[in-house]
């Protein structure tokens, strides 16, 4: 199952303690205590693998190492090792304690989330002409510690929406390298899947039904994955006796999740056109076009020409990107 939300606790390393010691050589009795090392930082880094949040399923408590304490003979403690956690590009990171929100949008982008404490100074640093045998030292500062919530928002260019069984996964598989499960029953797909069409990322958003915004079915939580897309393909099965009602049911759910979703560029795809006569197809197309003012295209995964038409739309979307 795709893990798209996790809550974890992260703790950066504490700074090491400064050391207090004196030169054992009788000729020079000065202080020699070294300083503590810095605690390790905790970073998040963006990667393209959308499955990496699964790493946190059994690891909710993540700590970077503390800095080492200072040592005699001017030896500073070594710094604690940083921890770099991979999270999928498109993740939103909420610091529950401070309310701060950060996002990772590029692969390789690295941001610090919790800073390690600075190491304390050893007594060597406190020497002066008036204090040649200082016994002062610093303890080292504590590393930052936060409760963090990570939410994955897939970064797709096109979102596929529609009632269950409309043919979303079939179309995604036909157009891209995706291998989404297809079945002749609703809710075959239980989590969003992605496919790439020459650099365009298409996301299949499953589980939308009437009442999804009130929590029915899989709910509307997957819609966050298309909040950032510019384009929506809305699939309506041409087998349906009431394609307009089917269309409206989904639009209502989109609107109640976020009005902006209904303002995106949307193409209506009447799917499974091989199952109806061309007269019926024309009638249903006109009906949808008139009622919505949107462009309506017929598509069947069994008809090459109709797929070519969809690919032309994809080229248009790509050019606008
Ligand atoms: N005749 C015909 N059948 C199709 C076409 N596209 C999909 N189907 C069939 O319709 C059924 C549903 O297809 P899916 O691709 O699983 O539909 P979905 O929208 O992903 O469904 P859920 O994941 O359950 O929401 C399957 O039995 C497909 O084989 C088409 O163009 N023509
Ligand atoms: Mg599906």
C-alpha cells in the first residue's frame, strides 16, 4: 500500500561537552581541555521514488548522533553524523510543534529540519592573562527536537478522475508504462498510480463516488495528489444511461474538496466507446458538450484512432508545460 502520510519524531544530536584538563608537563601547566563536537543535523532529501515513506512505518523515532565530548590535550570531540532521510518529491513537511510548513519539490533538494546543538567549549578556550588555570567549560547545546508530519502530494501533470469502473486504469496502462490493476468491478484500484507519457506524469485517482467528500468509499483524500496539476481528464463511461449525472457526481466531489479543482483545464473523455453505436456516441457527446461547455472526446482502449486523439491532447498539455 502506498504510504502517503506519516508522523514521526526527529531529534538532532546534542553538542558534546567541553573538557577540563591541564597539561601534565610540569614546565607548562596550562589548560588543555578540548571542545565538544557539534550534534548531527537531520535533513530531508527529495527522491523520485513515491514509495519511500514506507521506511517510516516502523521507524517513528529518528535521532542523529550527539557530538563527542571534548578530550584532554587540546583534542576536540568529533561532530555527530548527520542523518539524511529520503522523502518523495512533492512531500509537504509540517512541523507540528512550530506550525512551520516546508515543501520538497525537486529531486536531490535537501533541507535541514532539526539542527544539531553546538559543542561546548573546553577550558583551553577560557584561558587568559588573568586566568591561566580556568576550570570553566560549556555543556554543549541540545539538538532540536520536533514532531513532524509528512504528507505526500504527487506531482502529476494530468489527473484521471471518474466514477469507479469508468476505465481510468485501462487508459493509464494504454498510454503509459504503468501497470495498474484493471477489473470489471468498481474499486479495482485502491490507491493512486502514476504513469509517464514522454515526461508527462499522469495520475489515476481512484475511489471517487457520490458522497466521497463526506467520507464515502475511499473518500477524497487522494485528490490532494492532483491539487497541483493543471489538467484533468474526466472519464465518463459511455455505457452509462446517464453520462451527465455521472459527470456531475464527480464534479460535485471535486468542488467540495477544493473549488480550484473545477477551475482547472478539463477534458471530458467518454470511455468505452466500442460498446455503443456511433449514433449513441454522438448523442451522448453533444449532451455533455452542451451541458458543460467543455471539450468531449470519445475513447476506447480497443480503438487505436481514439487513442491517437487522446495522445494529441497530451501533446497540447506537454507544449503548455
Ligand atoms: N469495452 C471496453 N471495456 C473497457 C475499456 N476500458 C476499460 N474497460 C473495461 O472496464 C472495466 C473497468 O476498467 P478499469 O480500467 O479497471 O476502470 P477504473 O476506472 O480504473 O475502475 P476502478 O479502479 O475500479 O475505479 C474493465 O473490465 C476494463 O476491461 C474500453 O475502452 N472498452
Ligand atoms: Mg482503476
